[in-house]
C-alpha cells in the first residue's frame, strides 16, 4: 500500500513538473515571437522614416546674364539740304523761282551724298572768295554786245579749291555757261568750317557778264 501511494505522488509530481516546463516553454515561445515581430517592425519603419527625412535640396536657378548696353551712336554731320542750298542767298546771289532753275536735282543730290559734302546752311563758317581770275568774254556775245549772268553751284573742298562746278541758272540760257565754268574752276576760297574743322561744302556763285 505504501509503495502504491509513493508511486501516485511521484506521478503527480512528474505531471506538475511537465506542466510547469510546458508552460515555461510556451512563455519563451511567445516572448521570442513577439521580439521577432517587433524587430521586423523596426526594420520596416526605420527605412521609411529615413526616406521621409532625406529630402532633396532645392535646385538653384542660374542668374540670367544681363544684356550688354548698346554703344551710343556718334553724332554725324548733317547731310546736305538741297532745298536750303538752292533756295537761300549765298555770296550775294538773289533767290530764284523753282521754274528758273535748270538741271537734274536728283543727280545733284546723288553727287552730294557721294562726296559727303555739306550745304551753306549747315556749316558754322561759310567759304569766301580769296582769289579769282578774270573771266573770258565769249567773242560771239561780245560782238553782239550781249549781257547776261550765270549761277553756278560749286563744290568747294577742304583746301578751298573748286572740285566741281555745275550751272543751275543762266540768262541768256547757254550763252555764257562754258565761259563761267572755265573761270570759276580756277577760283580759290577760304574753306568752310563745321565745329572748328574744314569741310566740303556746296555754295552758289553768280557770275555776271557785262561791259562795265
């Protein structure tokens, strides 16, 4: 009887130990599982948190280059004014109506532009005659005692010499033209000046033919 009771107590003790060990193992398994889950959550959360924090720096815009200032145009001498040149009084020459002036005005303007000459109305100092040779009276006109005049347009150079001469009016027409041109081409003038410098200039001169 004693042996039987001892065996029962021993069985009960073994069962209790087995249950305690089982419970302990279960707790260890639960703790280990929870630790693994928390570790995985940390591994997943940390990269996300890093990605949110790691923002790209803002792009810096390059400053646009400033436009270069345009060079200021140098003031140029005024172009010849054909109206002022033909309509004003130059060297004591009276004005003429438009119908009294002969010649091609567009051709005259083209010559002036090519020579870059100024007109009397645009210069600061006008040219003055300092030397003129006597004019040759045409024999046919002298024989017939014909009187008249010729108005010539002169291109006077920077040195005061006559570079070009054109007839713009004459009376009687064609009688004294060539004699007047031959004479004025040898004349000398003081050069016209603009801002203190000698310049080419167009000027009118009236040449009279009479017996006085």
